[in-house]
C-alpha cells in the first residue's frame, strides 16, 4: 500500500513540492489505525481511556506495537485564496480561524486536488491512498473539501483535524514590546 500524507495548513508559505520518502511495505490490504495486519484490534479496553482509542499513537493501552505505514511522500498545501488575502480589513471584523475562501480560492483548491492526484498516479502504483491532516481553520477545511473532490472515498485512508497546524499564535503578546 502506498500512502501519501497531505497537510493543509494556513501557514504563510505557498505550495511546496513533494518530498519523496521510501515506502517498502508488502501486501495490498489497508491498515486501519487500531488493527494489526490481520484485522485484529490492538486496543485492550480496560475501563475508560478518555477517548484515546481515536489516537492510537498516544494510547498506552496498545497491546502490540503499531504498524504505521510510512508515506511515500508528504505534500504540504497552503489554503486557497481567502477573504483575508483579498481584503486585510476582514481581520478586524472576523476572527482569523473563521475567515473563509473566496470563489477563486475554492477553484484553486479543486485544481490543486486534480494536480495532486495526477502526481500520485504518475508513480504507477495502483494501491495508493491519501491521508489528510488539516488545520481547524475554516479556510483550510474549505480547501480540504476542494482538494478532496479529486479523490474517491476508497482512496482516502483518513482525515485528521490537527489543531497544531495553524499560524503562529503569540496569544496576548503586547505589540508595544516589539
């Protein structure tokens, strides 16, 4: 199985080309996050584990070492054109995480998905899947919707909203110090 991880972030950098990573895994059956290669559950359910079953890599109750396939490549994607890119005064009226895409941004996301799919298919592997990591910002979720249109659901191994994927946040840092 060939995996590609796509990371959609509101970071200030633009589209980054893929970085190839070796992936030599035999077999063609999908690996699910909480199962071994034979489809058996790796979780031992003892009382409450505070929802850790949805994050097996952080779960200390895993009975066997997790077999996590290495992606063939990691592709970083910046969100499409946002309302804030067109009119910076939007940031004075709308909280940053709630700023959405423009029509042009939606079209950019859909085109990006098609280009990524073409790139993945050019590898020649027939058993590929993608896994998306996405920021919780509205514009990145909307970008994911556009990118995701290029992939059938059978080609998407998973999606994880990752709050650590966001622009730098300095909290209530007073600008007068700068």
